[in-house]
DNA sequence: AGCCCGTTTTGACCTAGATCAAAGATTACC
DNA sequence: GGTAATCTTTGATCTAGGTCAAAACGGGCT
């Protein structure tokens, strides 16, 4: 699953070319980015940056999944977002990082050194426009998640989470499609504001009710998409948010 | 408290001139904004926009407080953000509104018609840069709030909320300073993911412990800032997030 | 000054989800 | 191919915060 990127790989053939911060850039702008970029890889489970670290590079996720999280002094942890390919790490204009970023699977990053990148953000409107767009999308997702965290029941939270995975893998779901949980039960719990036991019990219940079926710990099949949606607590927004 | 704005008030004397979307604009850019703006006022308690409404205008809050919220079909409500003077309403590039916006106190808006404003966003980097900055600040605040909603206890939530009010009123807190709750108990509950009864009980407990003192329902004095902070569950970030 | 109506407080009780504890599964690793 | 190290499931019990209900408080308004 890990892509092998040569140090001077061309942006033109990059898998996230049209979704990342560089999405709107023309060839000239792209070559300016090319000059300050480099690739790096992080193994599953390893930290990418810690909260409080000085921000020395920005990066785009090229492949793999990372989590953004905050851990309180006593160990309580909340995952505040999942970072997928094309998502951006780092915040122009800040000296320090606000949340821990951890590789959930093996991750390939396209990194930019801080100063030159910040200069580009100021000079190239296509970059700041795209970053604004991405920030607003994430803001919306974060707020949607706040509703989940503040008001949904355990069942609704988990149904919403499963639905999110289905929607993201975006394979126009035929009758039988197999999906994969990207996270352990504990990570799911930290994402949903629950405990791992509650996740496990709730998934078992959904199995028993014939809503999902599991093959191994991480692969599942949705047996009843409608019921899943009904369980999510969301109204039938035909994708309102567009 | 409500400001009286004449329809053609100059931006130069605007109280939010240096914090709103227009913060980075020069005089030329400001006059372009001036041409497409108009003021409007909304009474406390009235809706400003509903989720699902077509987005016809963007606006900046000039004075007053509004809330951003989502209500589920069965009435459960989560407030996902408070909008204070200089905060922005609306999202360029979207046709519909994603959350309900409601005036919590009397509100004055500086409104821009959609199309011309979107053109400005594309043409004037000072605007898109500022909007990105604001979006990123809100994103950070939203994520911080996710930690509160997902992992904090009722006590910690309320302490954090009181601290937020203290920090925002930004009067360099001398021994005795009087603050005001901008929300009813029910609104606080919907903001913190609790019920109004829990808010009331927790505030009573804090009173009994000598942490806060109330004068009427909405005015309070913090008797022990340290204890308040300790109760918030946050570590002693000397304002990390900068 | 008194009255009304919405807000807030307080009490009694209940429940969803947490916590504690101990088996079962998987996977990775010699 | 066995076994250690993780994960996951399941059970028993506890509790923070929710729910339901009623009294107390404020704060306009006449």
C-alpha cells in the first residue's frame, strides 16, 4: 500500500495533484512548489508531530491515514479528525503545532519547508484560495462532528462512523461491497467520545440485528444501508452540504 | 448596546475594521467592499438564517452575538459556535447554508450580496488570505471544543466555558471584575452538550464552593481564577495556541 | 406595588454508558 | 507451528448525568 516516491518525483503524476493545496495551481506555480518539496514516510503507529512542537514543515498526505488528536494530562484522548490523502498538515502563520498528528497506517508525506511555503501562500492566490476552501470544508466537518459528540447516542455515533467510511471509499456501493475499518476499537472510541467496550458491544449488537457482518476484525459488509442510515440520527439530507 | 448604522456608513470608522474579513484590505479594496455592503439588524432571539436556505448574502457581525447551531429531527440541539463581532457568516463557494444562525442578543450585520462578494474573494488576495486565517482560527476553536464535548466532565465543561467568557472579555482581570453570561442556561447546555438542569446544579455547586458568585442570573464574579482553571481540565498552556 | 410568565433551582429517580475484570481471537514473530 | 503480545468480546457492576416534576425566583409591565 505504501507508495515509493523518488525524491524528485514530478508533481504532474502525483496522485493527489487535483485535490491537495496545489489543486488550482498552474504549471508555473507547480514548479515553484516542486522546488521546495520533499517526500518522507512514516510507519503505522508512529507520531508525525506532537502538539507544542515548533512548526518547521507543512505537508500534504500523499498516501495512508493519519489522526489529529489531543490527549489530556490524565490520558483521556479525543481524536479531532482523520487525515486522508490530499489533506494538509500545519497552519501557516503559527509557530507551534496545536494537536498531535499520528500515522494510523503507513503514511507518505509531501513536505514543504516552512518559510518558503509561507511566502508562496502570500504570493500565489491559487494556493491561499485552495487552502481556504480546504479549511472551510474541514471546519464544516468539525462542526458536524461536534453535533455527533455533543448530542448523539452511542448507537448513532457508530452508525454515523460506519456511514462515513462507506461514503468515503466512494465505490458506488453495489449490493456487496467490502469495507475496512481504518482504526482499532480504541481509536474509534477516541474518535467518537466513547470507550472501546461500548464500541465493541454496539458492533456486536448491530451484527446480531443483521445490520452489518464482519470478516475478521476489520473487514465488514453492510447488509442494510437504509437501516444504517436510520440508525445514524441524521435526516435524509440528499447531501445537503453542497 | 445596538449601534445605529446609516446605510452608507464609511468602513473607515467601523468598529470591526481591523478584525473582520476586511482587516487586510487597503483603501481601494475597502471602497470596493463599501459598494456592495449594507447594514441590517436582527432582534434578540430571532433567526438570521436557517440551514438549507439558499445563501444570498454573506455578512460580518458588527455588534451583538449570534449562535451557530444544528437541531436534530427530534429536537436535540447542539450549538457549534458563538459568533462575535467581526465573525463572518456564510461560505463562499456553497449554495446553501449548513447550520442555523440565530441572534442571541440584538445583532447588527454588515451584509454583502453573494455574487459580487465571491468575485472579490477571487480577485482580492487580501480578502481570501484573511478569510483563510479566520477559517483556520475557527477550525482550531472547533477542534478544541470537540475535546470538550467528547471527553470533559460536566464540571470541566462549565469551568472551561466560564474561563472562555473571562478570556474573551479580555479586561485584564483585576481582582474584582464582573462578567456576564451571554446565554440562558438552556443555551449553555446546548453549547456544552449537557442539559439545563446539569448546568444549574453545577453552577450552584461552584457557588457553594466559593468559586464563583452570582448577582442576578447572568452576572457573576470569579472568586478564584486558579481554582477555575484547575477545574477546566486544561493544562497550563500559557496560551499555547499562538 | 403587584402580577404574570418565562427562567432557574432543587429534588427524586432512572439509565446509557463507564469501569473493572476476565476470557477469547488475531496477528506477528521466532 | 507454537507462543507472546495485542486486540476484542463479554459479563457484572457502578455512576454521572439525564429525565420528570414541582417549587422558587426575577424582571418587566400595568
